[in-house]
């Protein structure tokens, strides 16, 4: 297990007095530190005068030694990001994943808050908390235009991804030291999310999982030192559509496990393979997928809604109207208080849930009130969302253990390498 160097912060309670788990461990056991720690045991970095720029916040080298594994420095590093693979899911279904069973467990790590892809990939890519990246949800308010913008596949063309998320990525910081490569689906090569969160690499597109493993193995087999990010999105897609307890999801897990086995068989001990994820997932029955906009008292005094079904963000018409805010809090508490945390943005900020500091301009992107599901619940505003969204089974975004904890595994190479 990696060392947790985070200064412990007390968990807050929500506005109805219900405890919330503590903030993400951005300075320790967090996906924020995966790329920097991986770079610290990557030979071109470790032997460079710029090595201090890439601290091993995870204590990765020591953790590898304690596990009886080579601690580097390595000629190649491959970080595999599996979308939607929570730590709880890995442990629950290890019978379907023999490669994971034989892996070295260095986790779990914290995802970003919210536990959603856009937020977590930006934290992973930059090494900075969401308060710095400004990638604070699936749908987020652009306060300059007072509109809701999507940060995943429906990116608003009026939003420049680099201006929206200006923090340099770890890949950009590695420029001049080494070759960084992304292996992912071709459709993501020029996506706004890639430009915002993961810019600075040579992009190699490959459509199928088999093709991605082959491309990755070919690149890692060269004598050129390679720092690689390999994206695996199929598990998340299966979970959203069929649920993470479905047979289809288990088949996708088995395909992932086999892909990692193939990759390990084609590289040697000079390559470090790390596997992590951006969030976990929970299944929500159809009866618990709710259109909250059908309840007038839940949107009374609300100007804009954003976030995701497991972590709704409410932007108030008049944040200074404390009576209206109290009525809204009371309404949400009555309706869903047994299944959700009702949270105040500023309290979360002060307690470090978005990091130690929030960059100017980011605060107003976050809702004044945040409704974070802690039970079986997914919340939709069907005034701005298609009703087909209610068909989504697997969900994430909130701060339950199933959603926030992600794995960090080392897959031992079984090939000879070069």
C-alpha cells in the first residue's frame, strides 16, 4: 500500500447534521499523485536534474520495494486508466480477474470530488485538485455567461478548454525530458476534454481494446524510453448501460483482465505497469432514478442546476437570501434527507474538498448547494435533460466509498522485453 502523506482533515457534517466522509487526500493517496509518482521512478526523469519537479507523493518506490518488486528506475512506465473501476468492484469480483488477483495492491486511492470522469481526469492529468483545475463536475455553470456547460462529450464550442483549465499537465511538464504517449480511442484525439486535462502527449489512436493493447506493447517494445497513458473506457460504458452487477459488466471486466495479461506478456522487467481508475460505480434501480424538477419546492429559488445525478449542484437566484436558502434546504431534507447529503459549497471549500485553495473564478462554477447521494438515488432535472437519461443503471459522482475509492495496482510483466 502506498504511503498516505496527507494531513488528516476532519470530516464535515451536512446541513442536516449527517457526517460526510473526509475530503480527498490530494497531497497523499490520491489519483492527483499517480503521474508525478510514476514519473519519479521513470529513468529519464530520475536521472535528470529536473527530478525534484516530480515528487513521489505516493511513496511508490518504497511501496514497490516493500512488496518485493523492482523499484526502478524503469525504462518505460505505462499508466492504465480504467474508466469506472472502483476499488470495491475489483475486490468484489476478483474471481473474474485472475490478473488483478496476481497484481500488487498499492491502493486504494481517492478519486476527485465529484467522483466523475471530467473532474478526475483533470486531477490525474495535472496533479492538482479540482479547485485548481476548475473541472468541478459533469455539467458545470460558466459564471461569465450564466449557462450550463458539459465537460465530457458535449463540450460547449464557446469554451476554450485551455483557458477553462489552464494548469499545465504532467505531460506538458515532462516536455524536454522524455517522450509521453497517449494510447486511446481515436475519437478522443482532438476532444476538448483531452485538451483540457491530458494535453501534451503524442496521441496514438486505436479503436478496439485488442488494438490498444497491441499499440501499447509495440511502443513499449522499442528502445526509446516511453512514458505512457493508456485509456480503457469500455468497462464504464458497460456499467452505465447494463449495471456494474450485470453479466455484461463482468464480461467487460474479464476482457480488461485478459488485455492486461496480454500487455504484461509483451513487456519485460524494464517496464512498470500501473492500473488505476477515475471513479467507482453503483447500480441504481429504476424506481430510485428521480426527476426532482417535478417537485416545485426542490427548485424554488434555483436559477441553474448542474452536476450529475449522484451529485447535483444548485445555483441559487439570490445566494444572499438566507430564508429562501433555508426553505430549499428544508425541502430537500424532507424529500431525500435519508438518502442524500445536503451540503453548503463554502463549507466544503473551507474543509478542503476542492483542495487547499480554489483558483479565482472557480468558486462560482460550483453550486451554492450540493445534493450528494449517499443511498440508492439518482437525481435528474428533466427540464434540461432528455428522459432517456433515466435509463442509465450504473452511476457515480458522489462521495460514498463505492464511488470515491479507486485501485492502484502493479501488473508484474511476464515477458522478456528487450
